C-alpha cells in the first residue's frame, strides 16, 4: 500500500516508488499457474498534475506452469506497463476515465493493481516455446525430445472426401 499523501507531491512533481508484487495462483481449465518464488518488484510512478494524479505501474515477471502442448514446465515472461488517472474532482458519470479503482482515499493498493495487471496480460496459451511440438496424440511421446513411429495424425483425413472427388475414386 502506498500512502500518496505522505509523498507530498506538488503539481508538476513526480515520485517513483518500488512495490513487491506477489502473483496470485491463476487457475485456467483446472491447471494452476503462478509466478517466480521471489515477488517481482514493480515500479510505480506518481505524478501530481494540476487537476489530478497520474499513476503508472511497470513490472517484469514471468508466469510459470505446464506448457499447453507438452505439459513440461513453461516460463513465460510478462511485461506490464499500466496507467491510471485519479482526478481531483472527478466528473460524475465519467468514472472509468477519472477514477483509479486501486486508490482508496490516499492509499494506493499497488499490489492488487499489479496482480490484476498480470492476470490481464496472461497469454491465452502458455507454451514452453513458440514452436513446441507437443505430445503425440496416439502414444504420448514428447515430440520435442524424439519423434515417434505413429502414422500421421488422422486430422489429415478431412481432405479425403475432397481427394476422392478430384480423382474420381469412390
Ligand atoms: Zn511445450
Ligand atoms: Zn506417437
């Protein structure tokens, strides 16, 4: 928690504060993903403007969990650069633009902000590497380690009827 009032920022002044961010366990499809054991350190820049407070949170960390294709541990780097703004006198009805959800009075809950930002930045598919070959659907061999002897996947057969059409076979 950052007590903004203690920074005593005058209009035009800025201050950077470092905050440790612990990544929550994120469960996707029954699989748990988490961050590195040591909490990541976020840098929060607070700038007092004439009519409000500008907040920027930057953070580099990683998401760790099983690879979507081969189930081996994957470490996916995540970089956050998020901004919020809190107007001194927010206009009613303009809430999302002028009110920072993580600011409660003078207390900025940077830890929750950082954790939320990491969840939002989570890639749709966690892969150990972009070209991960995955597991063979027939025998379960990790194809990153060695090829297996299984015939090519049956998925290719969807072209079968088309091929028959073209060659006139029945
Ligand atoms: Zn993989
Ligand atoms: Zn196989």
